[in-house]
C-alpha cells in the first residue's frame, strides 16, 4: 500500500493580490494525483517571516546558494507586514504518495541561472506566474523576483515547516481583516461554496470557478476545505424545505393524479387531487430536500444514524469568504441563477452546472445570510492545524518506535 504523506504549498501575497489564486489551483488540481485536504488563509507577522526565511535558507535543497539568498530576501520582504498591514498567504495541504517531489515538479524551479523568455513554456506554475528579472549589464544582479508559490522539496523540510506553520496558525484568526476601507459601511462579506460535484475527480474546475469570481474585484479573506455534516446541512438548507414543499407538492400531485387516472381510467374528484398534495406531493417534495442534503454531505438524513449527524460528511466542498463593496450581488451575478439552463453565458452555473441541484456552487443571497451561513459552516474553525498536528504527532511516534 502506498505511503501517504502530507506536504504544503504556499500561495504568495502578490499572487493572491493579483487574483492568480484560481489559476494556481487549477494547475495543481488538474496535474496532481494528490488530495487537497486543507486550505487556510493566514497573515504572517514579521517574526514568522524571519523564522520562515531563515529555515528556507538553512534547509535549502538544490539549485545554488545564490538562489537561496535571493529566496530568503524575497520572503523577508513579501511576507513581512508593510505599512502596519499584514499580507494574505494561502496555505494548501496535500496528502498522498511523495507529495514533495510532485508539488515541486508542478511548481517549477525556484531559481534559474539562465532565463530565456523564448524557452519558457508555461508548463509549470512558475513558468506562468513567477518573474525573475536580472540586470542586462550584470546578470548576477537580481532586479525583481516573484516565485508565485513556495513548497518544500523533502520530507525533512516539510516536517519542519509544517510544525512552524501549525504553531503560528493555531491562534490566528481564520478570517483575515487587514484592510482599512474609506467607507467601511459599504463593505460586505459573502460566502461561496464550491460544491462536491467539482471534487469527484482531478479537475481544474474549482480553480477556474475561483478565477471567474476574481473578475468581481473582491478579495478572498478566508477559505477552508469542508466536509459538511448532516446536522449542518439540515440547518443550512432548513429554509429550503418549506419552499420545496409549497412549490413542488402541487406539481407532484398533478403528475400523480394524471398517472392514476390513466391507469384506472377514471377522473378523480378535486378533493382527491387536494389530498394527493398533502400525501404524495409532500412526500416527494421532502425526498427532494433529502436529495439536496445527500448531495452536500454524501448521506441522506433519513438514513443517517443519530450518532453520526454531527460527524463530517463523506464528500468535500471548498468554502470561500469574499469581501468588498456590493459583494453579495457581484458574486451572484457571476454565479448565475439556480437553474443552469436559464443562466446567462459566461456565468459559473452556465459553464459548469447540470441542473437545479447539481449547480456547481452556492453563494449567500444577503449579508445577513452570509453571517448565518458562516456560523453554521464554522468558518472560524479550520482543520489545517489539526491535520498538521496529527501528522506531526504520528511521525514523531514512529520516529521513537
């Protein structure tokens, strides 16, 4: 059985600020046979930046000492706060066989001694999103360097960095509030869920969806990989149940009446039709609601043992929090209406949705709904710390055995 290991990739502040996060994620998800098990936005302090920069230099593997020094300088400048403001970094955790080599391969070389623009292919993340500019007069002098992403190349370095990052984020807020807006009363937050249908197999879809949302100009201030429990789904979609019953029960009743009248060759009285609304129609509407819960959790609520209601579901989603002016409407315009067949071209649901249930993503319909949904999802609790801690503890025990 292949050995499953844990490693990480950091998306740098500049890459996030330039809304390249979706493109990076697309490249990772479509080219790796690793599982994305965690995602968390955090804002490094100057102390963390110094510690991380020093560790990268001391454990530098490959390329050259010159490249290591360039990278250390970059981390100190890019990860440290500027003007009193901490900057967003995105942590992505991947699990699988030999994640270090695979992540490094997709990320691309950190430092190239010979950079020829005509030789760049766009194959790796850094080919596409990184920059390395040297002086025309002095090739040894680096004028500009942006690596786009950072990831360790060995299990030893990964273990050291996972410990460092986990210790830092365990007490950090999972929602980044690092902006002072001129008109804060105009600023909204909204919640987006990239639904389970996007995670069934290796695909660029989740990243492409994030890329489409980036045209709103909104900032991502929080993200997590989430397995919604049945209890959470019942609360999250609770208001939908009554709507489905009121809208669908009469429709199901009419269909049932027609089928029965055809089968038995008689016309039912109106009162019989009305009774079908409250029996067959209601039961089928509730079944539709249960299908929504099953789609989001992997388990039907009427078949879920009581002791399992609070447990993480069997399928995963990605939750993102967007912030900015008119955030709710901007996201919903890009998302498109519930029915993908009625969504305008260029919207997320038109591109990727299948029907009213499998419609690829959810977005809050008001700032108030966003607050409610964030609470249900538990946006203030991210599993990245627990994943790293469990992995580190397990390997610590193995080392001592």
